[in-house]
């Protein structure tokens, strides 16, 4: 029968059936020539889907739209869409991805190209896999050549690990609310945006497990809960809602872009501690490095940090994994960190400020018993 164009108000509509699929929808086009071109394309896509399956017609743009609808981040996606948006998923190759990355970031370092091109592409691809539009596959990412050293003129904080004693000294100079958040980052390896969105039902203190519902790779994942966090997180979980909040009780805005939500707290801690090389992302690098130093198997380390995307890891998102819990427990806890006053009663301290910031509610232990 095929599809026909019908005028309804200002727009042209498609109506008819192709290969048993009935269609009646607006083209959202006023121009008949453009509407007719859409009619021809729609007929072809329906016929191909009927013959070869839906995966034969889905494009990278379709997958990106689904990824954004499921709560994925649009950061860095626009350039990729301009380069690969019209490409059918089943036709995209490793060479196509590499060529797009070179074109979009011709002068970037491998790690920058990985972050701005490969990571958002893989997140969209994983969404397509979940929708059965594409097959699961391992995409090769850029690596820094072995034996080379790239000297940067300006070092950027957050790109290198620090010792946990140093991190403890830094966190000790922060107000309790941001100190709690930074502590959680150093003992989970989560990305800041993942921690900002964490809600009480996502954490099971007894089972030492938490679930990130929407991660950077576009899939939920399970994360082990370090014993130190299990010691004091309980009251924040019992409170309900968003777990980590500002001293005013407001959620941290879940914005991509790297810790701007903690800028004032980080700046103040640098001034008070004299430590200038710590930012929210420092925690993730520190967790990764410390796990390697502790002899943790790379596969377990990657699962903890959310790098692993194998089917088995996704299938058991909500199931606590004993090897992962044992691995995260190898992260050291300096006495100075465990001895911070808010650890004993986080809800009592969460609205206080460190000396010199706002109200004078200094971080000294309350000896009055009040």
C-alpha cells in the first residue's frame, strides 16, 4: 500500500502501511517536497527493519537521543553528533571513531581525546546495546605511547594521586559537609557527579554496598562501601533523600564539569592547609593508584571505578561482591581522618562551618555535652 501524504492544518502527515506496519504521524513539515522526501525515507527504513531488524536502521543520533532521555550527560556529545550522527550504528567501525576523534580534537593529548570523544561515544553505544540496536563490543581507546613523557607547561590539579595522610590533612581543614563528601570520594573512587546524585535507597550499610543509578558510561553499577564510610554514613542514609548536601541542607547541583560545586570549600581548604594539589577528582586517582599499590587485581579495580562494562558486571549491579568489598577495605584510614569530630555524629556537625567561614562554629569537639 505504501505511505501517502495528507495535509492536516499547517503540517503534512504520513498515513498508510509498509510491510504490515501501520503509520499515521505528523512530519512536522510544511514544505511538501521535504515531507515527500521524508515519506520515501520512512518507507525505506520500515522495509529494511522488516527485512533485517531494527538495528539495521538505527543511527548514532537515535542512540544519543535515547541516551539523553535515560538521563545521560550531553557534555561533549554535540561535536560527536555533527560527525557521526547520521551514521548507522551497524556501519560504525573503530576506524570511524578514531577518525572522528582526530578531527574533533586534532591537538589534544590522548587522555583529553579519550575524555571528550571516546567516553561519550562509548556511553551512547552502551545505550544502543541496551536497546538491542547494536552489538556489545570493546572499543579501543587512545593510550600514551610507552616510554614517552609529555611535559605540560601548567599542571592541572586532580590529575594525580596523593597519599592518604596528605588527603586527611587537607580534609581536616574543611567544614563538615564538604569534608564528608570529599571523604566519600576518597573511599569509593566515585566521580563527583555520581556522588552528588546518590540517594539514601542507593546505600545498604549492612551489606556494605551502594548502587550508582546513572553513571558516566550510561549504565547502573554497584560499588563496595569501605568500612570507614560504613562507620558514620548511617545517620545520613536514615535522614533520607540526597545523601550528601551542603551545610545549608541543599543538594549539590549535579552538573558535569568537575567539582565547581565545591569550589569555595576547596579554595578555603587550600588556603588553610597550604596543600594546593587536591581537588575532587584527586580522590578518584588516589583510589585507583592505591588499589594498584595494594596488589588488587586490575579487573576488580576497574569494576570498582566503573571502567568494566562486561555483561556479568551489569547483571549483578545490586548484588554485593565480596572481592570488591575486600579490595576497597585495603584503602588506608589515617588516625587523623578517623579522629575528625564529625565522624562520631555527622548529623550534629553537618550544618557547622569551619573557623573563618561564615558563623563562628569552629571544628573543636563539643565539651559542653550539648
